[in-house]
DNA sequence: TATTATTTTTAGACTTATCTAAATCGCTAA
DNA sequence: TTAGCGATTTAGATAAGTCTAAAAATAATA
């Protein structure tokens, strides 16, 4: 049975995201940028993760996550997202405050803690940012979703997730009144700059830049 | 502002308990036994805690906890006990399973997490083992309480806490039907071996050895 | 009080995770 | 085809927390 330290779990989770769920190879510098640690530290960590066979690592050529690595990354992601649900739903944190705390909580080692928490929360399928929560086997419920700026003029849909979970972006969405679950309709699109205007819940109209719209994911 | 690592917090908490809340001095070996680490490791840690002035440490002569140290220990204890309440009340852990997990959770660094959790739980005053939860200023609600074996024959009272929180002891209490909050009456005492017999909630009679009775705390 | 026993500390080693500085590799542009 | 640049790894250092073995200090006992 492979066990990972908290640091190893964090690196593996970052690698899973960078590799787009295992589809792409990842470089040392990619990981360095994501983890905000120096490339030298990353090299050392990649060697360790390679020895534990959660990644396939070739010196100077980057890495690929293994099937075992994917499984473990998904379990870490599962814990992280379940804790985020708890913090927002039960403790009334706002969705821009939970990432760091959930990270710390997700490293607490206990067989039953996450099962019981999951049960307590009613087996949530998505986290506060709309990201799917893998089940205990690592299976993920995929929802087809598109960036808001790619939705056709006149179409309706529902905001289901955000690509950017940074506090700055999330607080901006709070300010303008966009939220996960909102029903939207695209009422104007400007080709020139890619900006869009949407109607939220048939009430409020919001104008947003292409940049913002590209980070909002919609299910049509 | 003094900050402690998780290990330092754990040592300081142990020291607080060993010193009976600051009343007694504590030796290196005491701490070693409590923490299950070697005396050599303890010496090193005591030096660090001394430098941070949470204890007053004289080589070869043991230590005394300082006022600042007491405050910090009480905050760690507060977090630990609040998490224990959460695990038992909300996640349905049994009271013999929560200590380790609560320990890990209590080291998560976040200004607001414990405040919000405390609020969510309705500001509990006691943990699942009947131990008082210090408030955010470190103030503790003291309840006068006596070991069950020191209660007079014929007296009534209420079980309010346990001295021994080991899983083995707690599971034994579960088995015989003793629990925090139970109304009891001492219906027999044997001078010879110190054993007692009690009536729980005017229904069930329980016979217990002096050893067991001495670890049950009663408010008369 | 002198010797022995116990307690405590020091010295040196190991592990994990990080850094800086220096060396090395691989790719690309001349 | 090779010089040079950027990416990557290696080497060596640091910090925290632990250990074992040995030294030193204190306490107990004869
Ligand atoms: Mn997150
Ligand atoms: Mn999230
Ligand atoms: Mn406890
Ligand atoms: Mn407790």
C-alpha cells in the first residue's frame, strides 16, 4: 500500500490538474509555477513520486501521471471538495475563502472521517465552485459545460462552475450577482472585444468582458 | 506574536495537563512518558519552548508553564474539544474514537475556522468526555465534581465527566450503560475493596470496581 | 561522604521539505 | 553542426522533529 505525505499529496493533486486529468505530460517548470516552489525542489519531489510509482518520470523529459497516481489524486481532490462544501454550507464561509482551509483539512488522516462527513452533507456531487466531487472509487460525474463566451446569442443555460477559483474573481462574481446555479440567457455579444451581456434569472442583466465570460462555465 | 508549530502545540498541551493547569512543575521524563517520545527529544523541545517563553525551563530541574504558555495551551485545548463535539454530535463518531482525529483537526491554522465551528455547534461548554471548553479568552467554566467512589452511600448526583478518556475505558462504560449526563444514586459501597453499586436513571443498577468508579466524575 | 543509580542533556545521525548556486542537458537558431 | 540559452538536475545548506549512544548532572544509598 502506497502512502503519500501531505506534501506529496499536494504535488500529485497539482500534477493531476496540470495534466488535465492525465491527458497531457507535465514539465518540472509547470509544477514549479503551480506549486510556487523552486524547480530544484520539484526535481527532488518528482524523483520521490516516481519511486512511489504515482508518476512516470524521465529526467529532463517531464512526467506522466500513472493510473495509480490518478486514483490517489482523485481521492485527495474528493476530500478537498467535500471539505469546501462543509465550510460553505455549514460554517457559512463564502466560496472565495475556503480553498486554503479545505486544503489543510483534507490532509487529516482518518479512514472514516471523510465517509462520515460525506454522509453528513448528503453525498454532495459538486463543490461550491461547481467542480464535481469524485466518489470513493474515483468516479466523477461529468457534466457537459461550455465557457459562457462560447454560448450562442439568445441561448439559455445555467451557470454550473467557474474555471478560475481565485478569491478576486469569485468576489467579482458576487459583486455583479453571478452565482453557481443561476439561470442565464445571452442577450448580447460584441464580436469586437468578445464581451457578452447576459440576463440572470430573467431579472438582472450583467455585462462582462470576454475574460470574465471565459471563466464562467455554463450547461446549456 | 508567538507562534507555535503543531509539535510545539502538542507538547505544550501535554505540559499544561501534566502541570495540572500550571499548579505543578513538570519533569523531562514526565513529558517523555506523556508524549511517547524519548527524553532526548523532549530536552530539545523544552529548550525551544523555553526560548519562546511559554515555559520557564531550568536544565536538569524541569519546567513551569508561564502565563503566556497557559493561554496558548488553553486555546489548543479549546480547539481540540470543539472538534470532539463536532465529531460526536454531527458526524456520529462514538466518544472513544474522536481523540486522535480531533488532535489532527485542531492543528489546522485559520483565524475564523474555530469561531465559526463554535457558533455552528451552539457554543458548547463541555466536550463529549465532560471536559470544559475554554472560551476564546481562555476562561473555563469550572464545575465542582467528585470521583464516584468518594460519593456517600445514598447520595444522588449526575455523571459529568470521565478522568480516563482511553477507548478501552469509554467502551466499558458504554457496555455497562454509564454515560455523561446520567442521573445516579449510590446504592451500595463495599469498604473492603472500594467497589460501589449505583442506580442509573432510577432504572438500571451497575456494579463497578473502585478503579472504574475513581475515573467517573460526579456532580452532586 | 563516597559510590552507585537515575535522570537529563549533548552529540551525531536520519528524514522530509525547502532553498541557492552551480553544473548539466537538450533544443534551436545561426 | 555547434554555440548558446533556457530548462532541469545536482550539490550543499537549513530547519523541524525524531532517534540512539554517550556524557554529564543530580539524586539515592550504603
Ligand atoms: Mn479548492
Ligand atoms: Mn473548489
Ligand atoms: Mn481528547
Ligand atoms: Mn475530550
